[in-house]
C-alpha cells in the first residue's frame, strides 16, 4: 500500500511514477484525505474544548460556585453537546479512512528509480547470462512432457482424471526427483542462513490482502466457499504474514526464511498458453525465499537474494539468463524485479523459473509490519516499516522440466545432475 502522507505531500511526483505502470487517478484519494483532515481538525478542537470545560467546572466548584447553579449547568450542557458532536464525527472519520484504504488497495507499488522504463515485456532488460545455450547431442530432441511420459514418471492423463486439466501426477522416479530437488534446495538455502518455515497452506483474506493478492487478484486464487480461507498462491503469503501487526526488534534484522510448499493458482486468463507440460499448472511445488530487512539494506539484500536463486541453477549446471523487468511489466507489489529464465532446448528459448522482487515497504504497510531500533543515546528511535523481498528458489516443476530437457540422452534416458545423485541414489533415469 502506498503511503498516504507521501501522496499528500508529493501528489504530482507520485502520479508521474504511477503513470509508468498504467492509468491511476489519485485525485479521489486526495479529496477524501482532505475531508478526513478537516474532520480530524474539528475533532481535535472539540476534544480540546471538552477538556477545557472539564477543567473549568472543577476549578469553579473548587472556588465556591454552586454545582447546580446556572454557570456550571451551562458548561455541562456545552460539554454534553460536544460529546454528541464527537459521537457523530468519529464514525464519519472512520468511514472516510475505510474509503481511502479501499481506494489505495488496488493501486500498485511505485517502481524504483532504477527500474527500466517501458510499457511491456518487450522492453525488459537482459542483465546477464550463465552457461551456454546448447542443444543436447540428440537427433530425437523431445520436450520435457514427452520425455517424462516415455519414462513413466509424469502422468498427465491421470492428473486430469483425478482433478481436471493442468494437474499432473508424478510417479516413481518422477516423485523421487521432485523430492530430491526440494531437499537439495532447502539444504542449500538453509546453509546460507535461511530459516526454514513450513506454514499453513490455507490462509485468511487478511493475509492475502497483506501481501497484495487481494482485492486485485481474487480470481487468480482458489477459495474455500464455506470458510474465509484460500489456498496459497505462494508461501510468501503465509511467511510474510507470520509478522503481521508486529513490531520486530531491529537487532533481529535481516530476517531470512525459506519455505517449501505446494502452490495453487487458477491461471485465469492464461488459457491456451503452456497447456502441455509442467510450466503452467494449477498446483505446483516451490521453494520460496523471503526476507524482511532494514530499508537501508534492501537493495543489497535484493541482489543477494537473486544470487542465491541463481546458485541453484549453477549447481545443477542449467543455462539461464537474468532479466530486469521494466515499469510496465512489474508485478503488482514489486518496486524492482529480476526474472531468472532457464534454457529449454526443445523450444530453443528461455522460460521463467524465478521472479525475485523487492517490494520495499509496500507489503509492510498493508500487513503493518514494523521494526524499532535500539535507543540511540538519549533519543528513542521511532518505529519504521520493514522492507520485504521474495523470490523463488526455485519453482520445482520448471526445474524438473529443465533437467529433463537439458540432460536427455539419445537412448531416451536422462542423466541426473551430479549434485542430485546422492539424493536419488542413481546417475540416470
């Protein structure tokens, strides 16, 4: 959520930054904020006068005035009228505050000053590449879903029978490979200081609102109709909300978490795209990296998070590239974002396998996550909102797809990346 104070003090600058992301009108918010401030001023004046009356009544009675006399009676009547006026003002003020929040919630984060300016993904900027784009020495180069079906480790037909399209069942070595990838990723990230969290897979609406999925992306999520519960689209949601409505000790920053969970997304509006394979499923497994950090270090921490995600691909020896998203392609909550795209030989293209975002204080304002530093001399420092970062480290199904395609052999087998062989107890599928 954007800072209303920042909007009030720099409306044109904020409007100009938002224009880089789309058409958003701040004037209704500014109009409501002015009404709220006028009501607040009236309330403060009335409360001040009410306190004065109470003091005057006490002083006059102490000075000998008749408690039932006309003078005291007039003051008490004025005080009663003020209380009635306050009882009318306070609900109006709360109502306007709720209206302001309702208008702020659908507005995306401001792009960072260093984010490339552009209107669509065509204007994203390639930052770097690792590894060589190559086609396996294989005259029968296959896409990953055919490889998996031929090996009997991916079964899409039974996934559809059990659920519907865009679900898959992993069988035998397929399930073992998925489990090995999860364990390898968690082992790698926890060795770098990330604390593992296994959160609930169902969260309430407040949690989704706190990280920016609601109200804008309600149609993208699966909701339990009998309860105020939603299946998580990513473990970022429950892990960030671990700290909702809390003031974190500044000495404990930065906070690093990694989390393995299934994730659930409707993929609304994506019909016709990636209808085959492991790229765009309604249910998929993912290891997520989440950081809560001091605002002064968030840019450095963002770069480190990207490197941690890249480290998994480097260990697996999978070619990839890093793309910095332009203003027109940023996710709703992101101020700055890097996508990591892995090489898929069958389509001779790179496909997203991780999206690493610095959302700054956008989620912290929505979820009310603050920190307080230790006292500095005699002056006690005020509370501030933390900066939050997140990124896939990595999406498991897409990593499996990349392994199947990049490590396929002419005889139909698939070599196992060296770092996974001890987890699987084998060298080939």
